[in-house]
C-alpha cells in the first residue's frame, strides 16, 4: 500500500478571499516568528560548533581510563594467574585473545556486575568526542589550523578545516638569502650600459610610445563613434611605469587627449538617460550614438580626475609608492596639466564638468608659481570675453567670490582684474528698452466673438499665429534668460567690491575694486548712489590712496552720475576740485600711463555733463591742461590738445583764451585749486606758441590748429585721420611704449662719394713734414739687438 492520502484539500481562491485580515496577519506573524526562531537556532548551533572546535584544538588528549582495583580483585587475579593455562581449552584461549584486542574490553570494569550495554548512549558519546579530538604527537612541522565554512548534509553540519604549515625563521632566512643571491646574480647578469647607450635606448622607447600615441589619436579622430574605446587605451598610457620615459610620455598623452577631446566633443551638453529612455527600444544608429556619448562622458571625467590628481600631488608634494616620477619632475608635469585644464576651460564652456574645471582653475590663479598663475588668469579672461550667454561667467564669478571670501581677501589683484573682462555693458540698456516697450496682448476668445465678425476672427487668428512665430524667431526667451544671468552675475561682482570697500580698504585689491566700479558703475542700483559717493569721497580725503587710485574714485563717481544718476540733483564739486588740483602731478615719468584715466574722466565730467558745467570751470580746466601738456610725453600732449579741441567746440565762448585782452575784473591765479574762482577768463593760452616749436610733428599740427580757433574746415583744419579720432584713441596710437618715435623719423639721404683721395690739400704743411720724417725713419733698416745695453754695462 502506498502512503496514506491526506483528505485536507488546498483552499480555493474564493475561500482565500473570504479569509479575514486578522487571520492573514496572524499567519504572517507566525511565519516571521518561525523564521526568527530558525535563525536563532542556527546561530546557536554555529556557536556551539565554533566552541567545540576551539576546545578540541586547545585540549590535550587524556590517557586511557585506568581503574583502581580492590584488594579482593587483586587476590582473585593472583589466584587466576596461579592457575595453569594448560588446563584451559583452545576455544577459550582464542576467545580471550579476541577480546583482548578490543578497546571496550580493556576499558571495562570486569568486576562490575552491570550489563555490558548499560549507559550505552553516554559511553558512545564520550568515545565519539574522544575519537574526534586530534592527537598531539611529536610532529616534524608545526601546523596552524584554518577554519573553513562548514558543510551541511542530511546527517548534520560537517566542519571543514585546513592545515597551514608554518615555516620556521631559519627557513625564512634561508629563503631570503636564496632570493637575494638570485637577485645579485640577475643584476650581475645585466649588462652595464654607458650614457650614450642609455640615451639611445631612451630615444628608441620614446619613439615607440610616440608612434603608439599618434596611432591611437588618428584612429579616434577618424571615427570617434566606433573607436571611442581607444580613448581608454590612450588614457591608460598616463600611468606609464618606465622611469626613463614616464614624464615625457605622460606629458604627451595629456596634450594629445586634450586635443582629441576638443575635436570630438559635440556642441551640446550630454545628459544622462532616464530609466524610461533606457527601457525603450531605439534604432541601431541611436543606440550606437548613446553608447558613444556615454563612453565619451565617462572617459572625459576620468581624464579630468587624472589631471586634477596630478596637480594635487604637485601642490601637496606627495610621493607615490612607485618612484616612477620624482618630485622634481612633478612641477613640469603639473604645468602641462594646468595648461590642458585651461585649454579645456576656454574651448569647452558648454560641455559637461565645466564647473569642475572652474573649481580647479580659480584657486590656481592665486598660486605662488608665476607661470601657473599667469596661465590660469589668461584662460579666465579669455573665457569671460568669449562667453556670450552668461552661464559660464556666472559659475566663474561664484567660485571667485567664494575663494576671495574664504581667504579673507588675501589674494592677488590679478584674480579680481579678470572680472573686468565680463561682457555685461549693454545688458541694462536692453532691459530698459524692453521694460519701456509695451508688450503685445492677444485678444481672448470672448473679446473676438463680441467685437469681430467671423471673417475678422479668422484673419485675427492667422495674424496672431504669425506674430507668435516671429517672437519665437527673435528668441525673446533666450534674451530674458541672458539678462537674468547677467543681472545675477553683476550682483555677485558688486557684492565682492562692496565687501572689500567695507572690510579691507587698505588691501592691495582696492585699486582693482575701484577700477571695476568705474567700469560697471552705470549698472549700479540708484539706491546705493549716495552711500557709494560718500565712501569714495572719504577714501579720497583719507590720503591713503595713490594718484591712480584717486583717479579711479573720481571716474567711478562720474560714471555713476552719467548713467542712471542723471535724474539725481547732485553737484559733485568736490570731485571736480580734486581732479583740477591733481592735474599738475602728471609728467613724462611714471604717471604718464595715468593720462588715459584722466582723459576718460574729462570726457565724462565736462563733455557729457556740459549742461551742468559752468563756463568758468571749463576755462579753468582748458588753461591748466594746456600748461600740463608741456611736461608730458608726446602721446599725452596730443591727447590733452585733442580734449581741449573738443572742449572749445562744446563751449564756443572759450575762444576768449586766444585773445590777449582780459575779460572782467581780477587777475588769473594759477596757484588756486578752486576752478570756479581762479579767474581763468583773464589769461591766454600762450603755451600753444611754445608747442608750435615742438619736436613732434603731430603736436605742432594740433597747436597750430588750436591757435587758429580749432576750425572744422579751411586752411587751419586738421586732416580727417586726426579729427575723427578721440583723445583716448590718439593717446594709444601715439604711444611710445616700445621706445620708438611715432610716426617714424625719415632717415637722412646718404650722399656717398665714389672715391676718397688723400693729398696735400687735406693736410697742414707742418703736419705733412712730420709725417714724412716718421715714414722715412721707419723705412731705414735697423738690427734688433736687445742685449746691447747689457754688454755696455758689463764692458
């Protein structure tokens, strides 16, 4: 018969639906409890097994059991020994011999009257444990037991161990001696190369590596999509281990990878795929392009990490475990790495990990190494000039702000000078125009139905559709985004400047801050005007600024007032007075370069604000500028005369300075520092007559032009080349930085004669006689006897 069949049926699905939730919860709890108890039981078994193995390995085996015999037993034994064996039968003797060979027979107490199988389970267990215990006998080798994972089968858990032989110290020393001797033999076997042979070997290795780099680079550039895996092979050469060519190969690989990435990187940012996109089926070409983009991003990331680690190791002077590259060579390697990062910063501002590159480059702008600092500053300036959208500029300005603040404003001025390259001069104007221009509103459906007929509604719908397409074509959304980015960037820049003005007025960054404020002052919010003008005036009055810094303060103040400050009723008389007072500090020495700022200030102060400037102030500036032009270099003199020409056109009544007769009462006081009260109408521009005899031809032209009253046409007018250029442009065009006269001086015409004869007509009579006598004496033969005077003395 087969096994009894269970009458219990499996519950149907409908019955399971009727089961209460409580019952299901109880079942779940019971199942969890059962699992926990099983796991607990298993842990206990494992613990017991580990304890048993530990005890077995530490315990010494006990000898066989020996029982003390009673005196009665001893007497019986003596009696039995005394019995003759001859009296026993052969069958009994054989049985005794068989029983003597069994361990149970030897260990039993023969005198006990208990049955043989009493306490069988206990005895069996003891013997089993005893048999499992390892015997500690005299061993030739000391062995260590390694416990392995146990095996579980039907019978139970079977522990697994493995013996590990321990080599003695003497053997270790012998092995070391053997290996050392082998190494010595190998070294002795290697040939000793000369310096020339080493150079040839290095050249051959280098040529081999160069060929491999060129091969991989050409393969990648020829077909980037299919050969993207070769980028990894090329990148692996950054870990070159041969110490003879390691540094050179790593430099070549860095530059090669940089050029490869510049060529194969697409013109868009690669985003990671979503789970839904990964799950959808796509074309073979699309899948191939996805794999290319994913591989490109990953290899680009690993390359940037390698380059960054090289720079960090150089900065921290870390020495790697393998002495492939020495610490001395790390500087050149790091400079190449910095160059690669700077190139990628400029070339790929739109691609992935650009913010990571910015984080690496910005701290290096303040590096102690002049080469690294200049390289990074130049790259940042180039990137800011090329950025048209503003996203990369915003990231750069944020990182610069963080670095300046974290270092407590102790950075090089070049770090902040890079901010002067930001392209946000015209943004505010565009924003104002867009704010003022009324936005086009489209009619709702109810308004159309109420006011228009059916045909008119049809035409209106087509018209609105066309207008929407035109708005999309103009990319008004991108303009708004650009304005928003530039506004945020400018806010961070002004935050940097205002912090330095407030907390670090004696810092070396102050001149750069004032220069930046002078450039972006027209974009500052009107709410800050009063406070900023007070701060600038306080800096000028403190006397802690040099001449250039004070000029920047004046320039900033007037840039503020010429922009949105036109609506404010402020008369910056103190700034006019300061500039007028310091004009005589300009000369042909170190302050000649400051003339450019002075010319910009004059244009903003007098020309653009001509309605707020009195005639007395304009005449005083014209007179003092003409006096200062006699002590400056030619380019500064031309710039000053060009500014005077513009002022004479702006203020027509200033031609009284060309007349000898005084106007009004009083005399001119050149030593007075107030332009309003020095009576400039009672003097004349006599300096122009001196400048008419200047060594520079352009200065002479300008001086004659101003003496003629600066006419626009006629005999005294300037040519078109000079009249159309501004004062600042003329100052730059006629610069003498290269120590070259501008315009170049024409070489004098050389008049060479065909022959040159020496005769009596060219010599004096007495001189001719002396020459003839000297030539006659030299022609007489004489014997050279150097010992004649010695003979005369001894003789």
